[in-house]
């Protein structure tokens, strides 16, 4: 469901402390809600089930975003809050307990159950954290039951993953005081991308590497003061804060998109582990070369083209850095729903001087700026893509970057191809 939100007018804010001026906008915006994260999270944690406690609208969103799974038992569903619940005529907690009991009796393969809150569950003030505690008493230790909110009023869709991972952090066991140093990679990555990174870290001598989220609920990593973590995604503010509270150390780094971002990301871990510079170069050299070569195949379509990024996935500053530095694109405007300056510091430092950054949205004004600039490619959410295509613009859905394996050296060519495809397609249609 698209959430349209009208609040305060645009405020051009440039606090003196900010190194790069940012246009902050607080007007009508258009984003998907955090339930969308279930689409990639349910594929990642393979014994988890996501039970949305929401309305038929939430169910429709999930169904259309994730498609219908024909060959497998689904691992998400919606417990519908109906009129009787909304009117306070039914005890929603009792109904929820009944649904969960039925689900877990039918599906012994479920080892972790997320109760996912929505706008309607928040409206009727259904306390899902209490429900999770209550149900845990019944079903633990066979099933872990956790909760988080995917409600969409004031959020953007990638925050659903942040809320889910933040719910997992209290479940991470504490490492002992004498535990070895361990590296934690935080943020959903495709399994094959994780495997590639593990090989690179191991070749550098970093032996103990964990991932959050894990592939399986039995593999939730232990954490503690010996844990240093790299963010694989830029939208994990709350998860990072909770890891920090548990004594883990954040490793500042760019994000692993493209040859340059991947090298900077790996280097942050290498430096923390005092990996010899020559060893690092030996381990990364061929991957870096392969990535650069793969991107060069698409550079001819991208170089010199003007790019406009609307705020949607929070990946926009990373895409802008990659496309400007490795593919030669010109940046018209780089919009992002939220700008976390600490986590994005390395990315912002690599953007070309004078890049127009905007945070938040006032969609009509932003569309005017976009039309005035006549970009060659617009990266935006699904709601804007069709109208802009109809106006003659080539567009790319930013949500594709969270569904497609794009991180790491071996995926750099696929990443560039994602952006080249709408341009070459348009070219072909003209011929
Ligand atoms: S959680 Fe809210 S924004 Fe998301 S689909 Fe449900 S009602 Fe719509």
C-alpha cells in the first residue's frame, strides 16, 4: 500500500555542522511500508514464519509484493483484524493465540515465529510484545516467538528489516569474556554473496565470521565486546544501536556495491584485524579486476548520462556513488528517505563535490525538479515509475536492489546492468 502523507512544508535546512548541504523535505511522500521486508527476510531465515497481524490491505500488499508461492508451503501469512476486533467486540489476543496454536500444530518446520505489527494492530493497541512473551511461554523451546512492527505511517519499506533484526539482537547469546574476536556482517545478503565474502575474509585470516540475519534460527550468532560489525545495508540504524549497547564495535566503511565499495568494505575489516597490506591486495586483486571489467561492459550505456534518484530504499547514496564513480554517470539529485550521517560518512565523502542531496520528500516539488532537469534515468519507487515512463523517462525501481544479489565483486556487473537495462531497452524501442 502506498502511504501518502501530508505534513509540514519543505524546509531547506543546512545545519552548520553538516559538511554537505542537504535539502530536507517534509511534504507529501510516497513509500511502501515495512511489511515489504518480509518478502526478502522470509527467503533468508529458512525456518522462520512471519505472521502479519493486520488488515486485508496488509494481506493484499504481501500477496502482490511476494507473489503466490505455488511449490512451497508459504512462510508468511496475515491474521486479519476484522470489524469485530476493531469494534472491540472480540478478544484479539485470544484469537491470535488460537491462530498461532493452529499454525504451529500444522507446521512443525517453523522454529521461529515473528508476530509483525501493522497500522491496524497499532490502532487497536494490540500489544504484540506481550503476545510474543505469552506465546513463548507455551511454545518455547521448540519455537522462538518474537515481534516487531512493519507499520507504514512514518516509515519507509527498508525499515522493516531494521525492525526485524533489532528484534533478533536480544536473542543473540552473550560471548564469554575470553571469546575470540569475531566479525559480524549485519544486513540481509544472498547466500552466495555471503559465501563469497566468507572466502575473502578467511583468505585474509579473519576466521570467525557470522551473519545477522542467519540462514537458520539455530544459527543466531553470539555477540559481545569481542564482536566487530560491518553493515551490509545502510538502513540498520536501530539494529546498530542495539549491537552497540551489547558492547559490539561498529566498523565504519562504505557499502559493498561495486569494485570500490566492496574493496573499502573489506578493507575496514582488514584494518580492524591488522591484515598485512600485501595480503589484502593479493586477496582482493583479482576480484577487483573482474568487477571493473564487468562494469566496463555497461559503462558505454551509462557514461555521461544524467541520473535522478527519488527517495525510496535508503540505498540511493550508495547507488549514486557507484554510478558516478564507476560508471561515469552525472548526478542531478540524490534523494533518500533518511540520511544517517555516521553510517553513510564514507559514501558521502566519495560523492562528487556539489552533489545535490535531499532527505525526505515533497513529491510534487521533487517531480518538478526532475522534469526541469530532464534526466536520462530516474531511480524511484513503483508508484512514480509508471507515470514517469508514460512521460518518456527511463526508470529503474530502487526496490530491485534489495531483491537482487548486487553486493560484492562478482555481482558488480549485474549491478551496472540493472541500470543499463532501462536505457538500452528505450534505445531499442526507438530503433
Ligand atoms: S501496515 Fe499499514 S501501510 Fe502497510 S499495508 Fe498494512 S495498513 Fe497499509
